[in-house]
C-alpha cells in the first residue's frame, strides 16, 4: 500500500513544492491550504504523515498538531516554520511532533526527516499491532467454545484475573490448561510483565531446584557462572508450573516456603531474594489422591488450590467441536475465500469421537488435513480410529483396539453421552420420554445427565 502524506500550508507555492518533492520519492501526497481543510481530509482518510506549517490563518499548526495527536495519535507530524525558536520547538515536541524544521531548508534534509518520521511511525504501529495481537490472542480467543462449561471457565478467569490469588488449573492432557493460565495472566494487572511457563515433568529431579531458583557459581559440577532461575525471570509477572504433581517432595517444601515467605535462595546462595511472582499451577493428575498417597504435600496443595479452574474434556462439550474446527482450519489453512471447510460426514465423525487427546488431538487432526492439501476437511484425511469409531458405534459393533492403544473410559463416556444427547433430541427435550427410549428409569437418566454436567442444559 502506498504511503500517504498530507501537506498543510497556506502558501500555495510551498505546498506544491513539497508535493512535487515527495511524489518524486514515491509517496501519495494530498494538499490542504489550512488546518480546517486538513482536519476534514483526516476525517475521511488515513495519512501516515502530516507535514504542516506552524503559522497559518485561523487554526494554527500547533493547534492542528494537538488535534491530530488526540484523534489519530499514530499519525506522524513534521512541523515547518520560518520563525523557529527554542520554545516553539520544545512545545511542538511535547505535543507529539516527530521533529521541527526551519525555513529555508535543504531538500535532502526534508527527505531524510520524512523517511525517518515514517519509519518511526511504522515501528510504533507494528508494536501496537503486536501488543494488541498478544492481548487478543490470550484474552479468550485461544480458548474456543460457547458451551455452558466453557462459559463457566471464562467467567471464573475474569473473576480471578485481577487478584493475586494462586490458581490451580486441573484437567486432562490437551484440554488447554496453559491457555487458561495465559488468559488469566494477560487479563490481569501483570499483563505487561513476563509470563514464564515450565513443565515440571520434563525437568530431571537433579536439575529442578536450580531451574526454578537459579544457582551460584561453583554450587555444583557444571555451575560455571551465576544463573537466574525461573522465579527471577518471572519477577513481577506470572510463573506457570505445569504438571505440578511431578515435583519431588523435597522440592515441594521449598516451593511452599516461597509461597509463604515470598522469598527464596539460589542453589549455593546465602542471601534471600524477594519473589514478586504470581503462581498458577496445573495438573492432569488427581492431586487430592496424591495427598492421600503421601506423594504430594497437603499444605502445598491447599496453598496452590486457592481458586481451582477445571478445564472440561472435549467429550463433555461436543457442541464446541464445530467452532474449534473452524478456528484451527483458519489457523493452519492458507486458502482464501469462504464456503464449506468440512464435509457433513467428517463433522459427524468428529462429533461422535470421544477425543481422548481432547482439544490438542482435534487441533492435530485439522492440521493433518491441511498439511495433506485438503481444502475441505473430509473423511479421507481423518485417521482410521476416528472414522472407524463412528462406523463401529453406529452399527452397534465393537471397534478393534487401535495399535496405539486407547482411553477406554473416554471411549465409553463418549458413547454414553452421544446416546443421551440423541435421546433428548428425539424426545424434543422431554427427559421422561428420553429415559424411556434408552430403557432406563427417569432417576437413572437424570443421574447420567448430571454426571456429564448436562442436567441444566
């Protein structure tokens, strides 16, 4: 897109001179004989740079500069005058002008100033765009779904984001626990501070303490220099401890001390370091069961579990599959235009499948289809276990155990919920009739609805 410049000067000869000069440099140039005309042009179009004289009848250049910075602060402004003073220059810069140039000026000087002003403006726009993109990405758009269960998650994130309370995000693998943690961070007062994530299960026990708290030079073999740990890297922001259940008991005691005292020591260090860090932990394991087994400290569990956020598995919110398919398709596909992105048969297969790998598994399936060059997600690009699952359940037969294994509980839950939904659909939502269709008592039917969180849907 061609760069647009607006030249504002009450002297026609100066306007035309600047317009010819800048057009030769490849810019699109519009002209205005006074500030009032300039403001009308700025209302109807967007300009990357305004080059304005200071002394003009009516609204002067300084007033125009102030109006521009109020309405379109991203527009760069270069001021020109025949009567330059230090006071004017300071005032112009305070009002937001990129620079100030006095007449008579050299042509090359104008070219350089214009080029630099446009580069700075472009950089500022890009920074704003990236910041907006980050905030938008982690506001809630990374968490897709309009089901009742997901709406409850959004509401809880909004409530907890502005507090300093520790949060424990629970859920099966692939349900989006890290996305929930990022949504909390980027909607909190700490959003412009670091978000540091660590998978506790991926760090060897012998290195975990140094990874979290840092170490002093010579504290162990290989410690050739002082090193800051993740707590220091997350200072002022949020530290996300994924798979917290994998942390060994000895280190759990040190984590508890950080949460209580808000300070820690590096490995081999003697001085305490303050920790202004919010902790969000996550686990796909039953931490309460680990507490009973003695593999997780009860006091640490209660410190972390101030606000629990439960991420629902995908099989419990099948109504979110269509928007998730669209979201991932747009993420991976480079195809332009609108129209069908998934065939009805493929969608039926996805809606019937229990997704033991949850949202991450669905994301991988859609990426697979796109990588294979499919402009429309069809059964042809779906893996056999998805298509065969649907075929087997529809026919009432038994699906062969996939070579990679399967989550039997998730499989059976998926079948059960699918038939509950079908019975409700065929009965027009009348639960007694739906229970009769499935050959069960009304009480048993309600119990099964409650089991899947469908009682109030």
